[in-house]
C-alpha cells in the first residue's frame, strides 16, 4: 500500500469504529480513533500476518495494552478478513464475539488486555520468548499515556532493556488525555522520550497522524538491532480524524446517538471521496 491507500484504510477503520460503537450506543471512541493511523500502517504495510491462519507461527505479534481501544483493532481485523464484518454489530454485548476490551478469543488478537499497565509486560514475555527460540518475528505493543502512570509499565521497561529486547517496539499513544482528565491534571510525567532513553530504550517522538512519518520510524526501528527496545511517542489527538469528536473535551468514553453517529460517518465519507480522487489521479 502507498501512503494514500493507507490513509484510506485508516479512514475505513475509523468508519468501522464509529459503526460498532454507534450500534452499541456508545463506548471508548476517543482513544480508539487516536490509534487508527498507526493500526493502518501496521496492518497495511509493516506486520507479517495471515488472516486465514491467525495463529500462524511466523506472524508478528501485537499487544494492545490500552485494551479499551479494541474497537480500532477489531475494525482493522474485520477489514482484513480475520472474521466476518457482521461481528462488529455485536461489540461489547452479552455473549458477543467481540468483548469491549481486547480478548484472545477474537481471531487475530494475541493478548487479552484492559487492566491498564499489564500489556507491556505481556509483550516483553512474548519478545523474550521469541529471542530465546532464535526466531525473527517482531512484537508491537500499544500503550496509552494514562497507563504510563502505572508502575508495572516501568518495571517492564527496565526488563525489556535488561534482556536486550530489540525485537520489541512500543507505541505510546500520547493523546494528552486519560479517563480522569488531561495528563497534566492527573500525573505530570515530563519528558517521556528522555525517560525511556534513560531506561535503556531507543526513543523518539513521532507525528502519530502522519502516515509516512510513522512508517519511516517503524522501519528505522526494525533495522536498528542494537540490543535496545524502541519506544515511539506518537503525538496524537484523542478522537482524531473526526472533528466533532475531537471537539468534545472528555471523549474517553461517550454516548454515540444516531445524530452524532451520522455526523461522524458523513465527515468520513467526505474524506473518503477526497482520498479516492487522489488514488484515481
């Protein structure tokens, strides 16, 4: 996929997020939308996977530590054929195939997450296991800025550096908000790029909504095997890609009535038309 095609893929992921959350009447839309561009790059260009064989032994692994952003992951998996798109109708309902947080029972999901702070530890375990076995796959872990308040994250960060897990890339979705408010109001963590560097990681800040910048920095991280894990701080906007959601101050978990859902889908359709024209030209 070229950059425009990946942008179109990200737009389609956002459409599925809105659809699934809208069918439920509400949900964790803000933090799902902020990682859609990253998810599109991973599944559109970077990761090795087989949608017909989700447990393929040679696949790359992905752990969405911020498990409440599962709708973004589910949306991409549906688009890539891991399961029928009709499953999105069942998001977070009793007996569903798609629980509200990432769950291993879903084809393509490598780790059950949702209790914030635990996913990086899981990713470290997978990456270390692959290292011990001499296998060449990579492990990608998505964390939220709020869960970096958690001590377990920093224990895992120390572990990853100590065991030279250079097959691990962590993305920190720095959308500046968490469930209790803006980051500076809840816990000021300072310069996270420098903190991870001090823990022994390769670390740098990336525009989390620039497809080419995301791609280049992931490939750079994959090429540099210097015994250090990599943390990419994604500078993002909570609710990104849909202006009416971006404008809502506390958009962590909101109701999505039909009128708001329609407004979101109309905006995404407008963006899709523009991207289609770019591809045709």
